[in-house]
C-alpha cells in the first residue's frame, strides 16, 4: 500500500460544511481506486451517487430482520433462471456505485456491472434511509432504466412500489400495506405478502 495513504479504522463523521458550495465529482474509476488503496475501512458503508461519495445509514435490528425474511423467501421460491444478490457492489452507471439490499437478475449475468434495464427488480429495505431511498434513489434507479424498484419500510412492512421509469423519476408509485400481496412485473411467480413471511 502507498505509504502516504493511511487506512482509517475509526468511522468517519460526515460534515455538511460544503452545502451550497461547488464540490468535486468523482468518477467510478477513482472511487474503485479509493477502495483498492484501502481509504475506506471494511466498516464504511458508502455509495457513489452522481459522482458524490455518500455515507449510508447504519442498519437497525428491524432492517436486518426484514431482510432476513426476504432472503429466506427468495431462496426458497425464485425460479431457477432467476438469481439475486444481497448488497452487491453494483456499478450501475457512470458516477454510480450502489448497494441495494436485493438485486434480482437473470441467472448467468454478472450483477456487478449489470445495466439498469437488465435488472428485473431492485429492493431497498429502509429504516433511517427511507427519505433518501424514496427521493434520490428513486431518480437514480429510474434514470438507469430499472423498471421496478421496491422500497420496503422495515418498521411497518409497507412497500413503495415504483414503476414506469423516466429521467425525472418513476411515473407510477403506489404504497402497498404488508397485508396485501406484492407481485413483480418481470419475475414470473414472484408474489409474496410481507406480513406472512417467516424466518
């Protein structure tokens, strides 16, 4: 490792000092280099959003419990020609490196650099990050051509189903309570009711 690069093991605290000021835009190649150099520690949860490095909220118990239930259901019920990744390092497009909770795609395709239009379904389980997932992530995934994006509220199980992507975000957004079935458009047989999921 370059002797001038120090690996920082303590979590960093983000600042708001640059609000309203111009900021440098990082490329995906530069972001990858930061990872290679060990500038981010293993505990750092960061994404590259529109060329800016953004710290992600820590995950609470409810987030992990919901994600575990979903993981179990997907493992048992998905068709053989569908695969999914949990928090992949998804290089979804220029200036974006994101880690959605689940990325569903056709088996045999590489998830790490999958074009957004080839993603069958993207799922974020949200707690503290709910506002960000419903606003900034909405626009990002839509602009990348992700046809269906679910944001599941970890505390209530309510799911915000996003469809009809466009440059400014999704044209069709609806809230589905955890007692009603969710059906994916591009994944045949994927119909589940969150309230009925068990570990």
